[in-house]
């Protein structure tokens, strides 16, 4: 990353932290966007608390997607699980094609309002990128390395843990990153079913015709997405480097 | 010692290895040659049970390999494949340490063994130990591959086209290194190659395979003088055979008493190289000395040519 890009990220981070901890400092920016003396800064709850609970939902949902998708990806690439590959693929694909709004609509009657339906929607939505990347990562392991591992007497478990997963890790991480980024945006709609999150700010703005609110919510989500995307990218490159791969090979 | 008894491998209807029996004596090198698809790799991979035989058996030092758990068997058999199969995510020293680690050696012993092998293969530990495979040249990767296979001091080493990807100069150096190391460690080696020069250079015995069958398994000279089938003759290069034979014989065996003018040859020179000298110098005879420099007789073109003659 160039020095300029780094400065830009640092500035974005400072701006984000300043804004969610002390939003009133920025009231003067948003004031011109309001009419009829409406509040310039969201006033139904703390932005910091909303941001944290937004992140929490995304984090937990992605964690659950990761566990299931990576586990499933490993299972269907073993000889004993290979016959389940097509089935798993279609199931995971359904999770992706079903719009999150529809999932919310179905989930609410089942689990009630709040964070649970959002969690379910994000979880289902996040499965596909991680599952597909796990498959891709595992299938890209050089066959000679696997042959050598077997020929030197590694058992199936040792081959998985010592050769396959480490080599697939950068690709799996890229899948997780994609899920997180999708999740950050998608989680905003969770506020329609009363999940605590940044969607609340946007929806409040839409309902009261307050452009300042809409912009605040959108801005925080966008900054979070950019920063997390980059942060995870750096982590991926560090992992790839530790695994002895030329950095430019990792997209 | 490796004894292969009536080993057969079928995939469905196709027979890939057909009733092959052969024995590799302790501390010798058996080279397997043959056309592509002849079943060479499959034969090799049945020795460490990467491929399960359809019938027949393999004994190592008299023990049926089926009676040994497969991972344990493979810990004891070094295995080198064409592309070396180095682990791209592990450094040179971690790659070499693979089997010792699986065997649970302690750290110190592993580190000492890795350094010893790096030295043996002329890879400076300070420079190479921490490098990743993609930072090595082909020749260096190849040496790491062999070093890794030797790490746990296996008595048996299986090599599937280990020098296939090397350029001719590096390749012949690698072959000489292998011979030197083999003499030092006394390992029993089975090596698959497409390169007949390599086979004659390295093999104590050569196994010729074609279409799943073992056509002949014999000492290199025997293969040249008494090819079992036309295919063997063809594979060894019909026109090349006298020259190959001369490469296999040393001056010592064609020595005759007497003296000659000119630069002396050493007893261990091959007849091939001796003839080349005689042709180059335009001579009929040259004196011969032993390793200590003492004159022991002479070598003549006539005697050399007689040694290259093939039985009708
Ligand atoms: N798992 C398998 N299933 C079906 N056929 C196989 C399998 N493995 C190998 N074969 C077939 O067995 C034959 C022998 O293969 P093998 O790899 O032993 O040949 P090879 O002599 O090593 O050839 P090359 O010199 O090209 O490496 C080939 O025709 C190959 O297609
Ligand atoms: Mg082969």
C-alpha cells in the first residue's frame, strides 16, 4: 500500500472514531441538510452503541457462516463426502439467491423480532463466498505436494492440517472478507425487524424525511466497510507471506 | 533388500502392471525404464503402497509390506517425485524436517539432521535453511527434495524421474551426487527414468518395462549383449549399443602388458573415454598407470574395439 493510501486510511479511521464517539462535533456539517429545524445528528440512541451492535451481529453471523462453510467445504472434498458436493453446492447457492429481505420475512414469524432474524439472514447470505473459496483453495493445492505428503507417511488428518488448510488459507480468508463486507451492508436492513444496528439511523432518516440521518448511517457503514476490507486484506497478505507465497500471487 | 513377487495392478479391465517379479539387492540401484504409460510409476508406487496391488506382494528385508501400517511403512521409505513436491508453504529446513517431525524426533536432533543434509547437498544452511521453495532454482529444489527423502535415514529410496526437469549439466552433476551419497549411505534405490544414459550411468541393474510387462531385468552390460526382446534392443538404441558397452567397461579389464608412447590413462577410465583419447591423439596405443601413478601396462584400439563387439 502506498504512503498516500495509508494516510487516506488513517484519516478515514480517525474520522470514523471521532464521528461515532462525538457526533455532535460534526453537527455543523449536517445542519444544512435538515429542514424545519430537525435535529442534524441522530438522537434516538448512541451511534457508538449502534455501531458496536451492528459489528457484533455481522461478526457472529460471519463466524457461524465460516464454521459451517469451511467445515462443509472440507467434508465434501474428502473421499467420504464427495458425493455430497453437488447437494451442498445447491443448498449453499439457495442461501445466496434468496434475498435477505425474504429471509427476514420468513424468519420473523419463527424466531420473533430483533437480532435473530438478521443473524439468520446474514448467516445464510455469507455461506456461499466462504464455501466456494474453501473449495477453490483446497482444489488449488498442488497435487505433487499432496502426493509427497502421502508418500512421506502423513495420514489424512496430518495432510489436511499441515498441508491442505495452510495452503488454502489465503483463499479462504478472501472468502470470509467478502462475506463480512456483504454482511456489513446487508445488516442495515435488519433494523426493519428491530435489530439494533446502523440501519436504524438510515430508516429513521427515511421516515422523518431527514437526509442528514440517512447520510450519517450510510457514511458510517461505508467507512466501516472500507476499513475492514483493507484491514483484512493486510492480514491476508501477511498470512500468505508467512506461508511462503510471493505476495503478488495473492489477489 | 526389496523383493517384488508377481505384482499385478488392474484398473477395471486394464492391466497396468502385469505379474512383475524382481529383486533389488541391499545397497544397489535398480533403474526402471520403458515407454510412457508402461506402468513404471505404478510399480514404484506399489512399493510404498501409494497404490494397492491387485495381487502379488512386496517384501522389504524379508517383511511383507502389507504387514506394516502404511504410514509407518512410508516413514521408512524415502520418496522423491519428478516435480519434487516440496511444500510451498514451508521453508527448506521445514521441508527437510517433515518425516523426522512426523516421527516425533526432538528439536535438537532434527536441527542437527537438517544441517547435516544441507551440508551433504552443498546448500549453505545460513543461506538456504529459511528460504521458501519458490525462491530456489530447479536444481536446488531437486536437492532439497532428495534431502527431504533421506531425512529419516531410510534404508530404501524410491525416485520417480527425480532429474527429469533439470538441464543436462545440472542433471549429470545431480546423478554423480546421488551415486556418491548412495555409496556413503548404502541405501537401496529404485529409480524410474526416461533417460537411457541415466539408466546406464546409475543402474546396477536395469528393468525394462513395456505395456505393463517386465521384459528384462539385468545388469546393464547383459542388456546390451543379450537383449531379451527386440524392444529392449530398440530402447537401448541399436546403433548406440557398442558405445554404451564401452562406457560400462574400464581400462583395467582390457589392459595388456607392454608399453606405449604418450600421455598415460588411469585404470579406472572407461573404454569409451579411452577410445576417445586414442582417436583424438591419432594413436593405436597409450600407456596405463594405476591410481598411485605406477605404470601397469598399455591399452590398444584393437582391444577396445574387441570389448565393444556384440554377440551375433
Ligand atoms: N488411478 C488410475 N486409474 C486408471 N488408470 C490408471 C491410474 N493410474 C495410472 N493409470 C494408467 O496406468 C498406466 C500406467 O501408468 P504409469 O503412471 O504407471 O505409467 P508410467 O510408466 O509411469 O508412464 P510415464 O513414463 O508417462 O510416467 C497408464 O496407462 C495410466 O493411464
Ligand atoms: Mg510415471
